[in-house]
C-alpha cells in the first residue's frame, strides 16, 4: 500500500522506536535519516512541479481563455524579445568598451 507521509514524522517515529529498543543509537539514526531523506517526495508532482500549483496555473489560463498552444507562443515570443534586448545591450556594451579603450 502506498501512502504519503511526512519525512519529519517518519524520522521522529523511527528515532523513538530505535531509542526505545536499543538506547541512543545515534549512528543508526543518522543512517536511517539519510535513507528517509533519499526517498522520493511524498507530495504529488509532475516533472518535479507541485500538482496543486500546476492545477492553479491551468485554471488561471483556462479562465483567461488561453490554450496551451497560445501559452507556448507567448513564452516563445517573450524568449525572442529577451534575446533581442540582450543582443542590443551586448552591442551597446561592446561599443562603450571600445570607446573606453581608444
């Protein structure tokens, strides 16, 4: 059975169990904590993004009547605009450096 759990609560529970059974066990607890930290996230994600955040973004885009294709176009256009501005800035900077060198 799969279930979402809190890493902190799991570490605390295992720590208490180890302490009750074996005493201190600091080294064992460190090893268990590392193992638990390496487990995949208990939060549902898609490509590492929180599902709830993606759902919120989708609802906003739907409310604004923006299709996924249009969003791709907008982001591509923004990328083009940034590239144009960056190229212009680099050219201005290059000219300023050349002027200072002469």
